[in-house]
């Protein structure tokens, strides 16, 4: 089979399409014939050697796939050969076949296309894990979504709405602000319009927000701190800005805040049942038209390096998908 992989973790330019032996499912695993796989900044960081823990080499990126069950490992029940599934994978998704734990697979309805299904685990499943499981977001609460015009932010807006929350979206530029509005944000704030905390308090009756979802880091993290209500939960979901912020413990203490990390791959690895439940909801919502996973661009496997170049630009407002 063909696999897109690197033998050294020092940049995506070292990724190459290679012919390798097909993997075999161990007990409790399934082999998936991949139809489509998502590409994220996490993949880019892993290939650059900037993600901890560092994956072993040779390394094939890809944390999410959609495809068809090709083989079942010993003891697997509830799935069958030929069944279409979406799945979290522990890397390896950018290949014609990949193995993953059976508990991380969710059956797909006929009406959900492979590319859309492949975009669900990390963004939408990850948003459910972050907001519902990590932050305990409840109906009636208010959540501030940073980077709301990017795919992760859009997924967080729609997830928060499905959980019954009020959403305030922060993004830069008219196009991204309009997209956040289209995806259901109750209020939108231009990131360059002034002091974020003041803008948020103006729409929350001076209270601030109950939950902050931040996949951006950098200056966005610092700005969002001023928007928190007393007892708020701050979810750090990534560093798309390219800078890891310094945590101001005094600011956390002053608002009696909770700071939690939403590292999707590690959460999936540690809490498989919760990850599956999140993915089941993500698939069900998308199939019912309650959420709208947006595809920014698709590349064939032979051009997967272009997918990494696109992700590196950090300008996409939808999923980056590689098809087989």
C-alpha cells in the first residue's frame, strides 16, 4: 500500500509517498481502507518535531479518517467488513490503509460523504470533548470562541450551539466574521476592534463569559483572559498563532478561574469511550444537518505535501482533506 511518511522529524518537505506493507489489526483493532483523511496543524507540528511526545519514525501523519472496514482483529464486535466508518487514529491516517482501535470507530450513514466524515473527529469530536467533557459547558452558559473564522473555531461554535450555549465569536477580517455569523454565533467581535474584555462585557451585562475556547494561543490567549467571568473555565485547544502564551497565574487567581488543556490526540488515547461518544454525536449532528463541516480544499494522496503547505499558511476556513 502507499503511505505518506517521513524518516526524520524536521519538516514536511521530508514527507514522501512510499510503498509499504499493509498493517494487520491486533486484537481489539480494525483495519480501515482509507477513503479520506484530515490534515491539521497538529500533523504539521508532529512532522516538524515540535509535538510532545514525539512520534516514532518512520512517521505517517493523520489523526482522522473515513473509509471502509477491511479486516477485524480478534474480539472485535459491533463492526463488520465493508462497513463505512469515521475514526480517530493514533497517527497513520495519510495512507491507503490504517489500523485503529475498534472503539474509536463510528458507523457512517449513507448520506454523509467521505470527505465530510473525515473532517469530523478532530474538529467536531475534539470540540465536544473540550467543551462538554473538559469544560462542562451547560445549556444557558456563554462561551467565547477565539479564532472563530477557522475550521476549529467554526466547529466549536456549532458544538456550543448544540449544547445549548450562547456564543460570542472572535475573528479577524470581514470574511471570517461573516462566516462565524453564518455558523450561528450570537455575537461577533472583530479581533482588531479594541480591548476584547471591554467588548465582551458590553454584551454580557458586565459579567464576562463562562467558558473560553482558544485554539489560537499567543496574543489571543492574553486578550481572552480579560473576558472571563468569575469561576470561568479557560480551554486551551492549540497554538495556531505559533506562540505558546505565558500563563498569568495572578489573572487566573483574581477570577477564580480554571485552566484546562484540550489535547485531542492524548484525550483520545486516554479516554477512548468518551472519544467514541463524542464522535458518535459529531456524526449524528452532521448527518441530521445540525452541523455543517466545511471543506476548504481537497488534495489526492500523491499531492499530500500541498495539503501541509496549505495548513502551514493558517488561512484556511474549513477542513483540509486528503483523498485516496
